[in-house]
């Protein structure tokens, strides 16, 4: 864990820590309600508790929301937010999600934005298809 991520993790509330731990252990993206179901025994009872924790984790860069799945994953690359581009490859067969950032793609998007006068706030890409294992099995 990087020092920035360790510092952020120390600043977490109990609920945020529980939600992040659940995301880090998950083998695939989780909906807020799936997280709630997994944390009921820990005392989380209301969806709002999970959504508040998720909002803070997103703000801190410790988690990401996958828009197309309406689900959440723990951040795999703590410095990805500095690159300005966060990308996810989502396997439609097994649900595996790989997080990555690509400088060439980021630069091309930045160049386009500059030409168009578009001020980019954040860039998140979701690529859907088949992971290597699922593609090989087909």
C-alpha cells in the first residue's frame, strides 16, 4: 500500500473501513446492496450507511463506480487519479474487472479536448468484452 493510500486509510471511519475491506476482498464489482448484505453482521443496517461510505471512498480515490454496472470496485492503482484517465476492462462472461491507465489514450483525449475547448473534469472509460481466459475458452 502506498503512503498516500495508507494515510487515506487511516482517516477512514469504521463504516468506510468496512466497505473498503469488502470491496478489496470481492472478486467482482459489488452493488451497494450487495455490500450492505455482506456487512449486516457488522452492524450496517441501512443503505444510506453504505452510500455515505462509498461517497467518501470515491472522493478519496480509494474506490471507483462502474457506471455501466452500477457497481463499485476498490481502486487497484492509487495514483491513477493523477493521470486524468481511469479505464476499466470488464469481462462480460466472468465479471472480472481490470483497472488500467494509458498515457497515449490520455494524451489523445487531452489533445481533442484542447482543440474543442472542452474542459475535462475527469475521464473514465469502460471497455466491455472478454478477458483472456474467457476468450480462450470460447
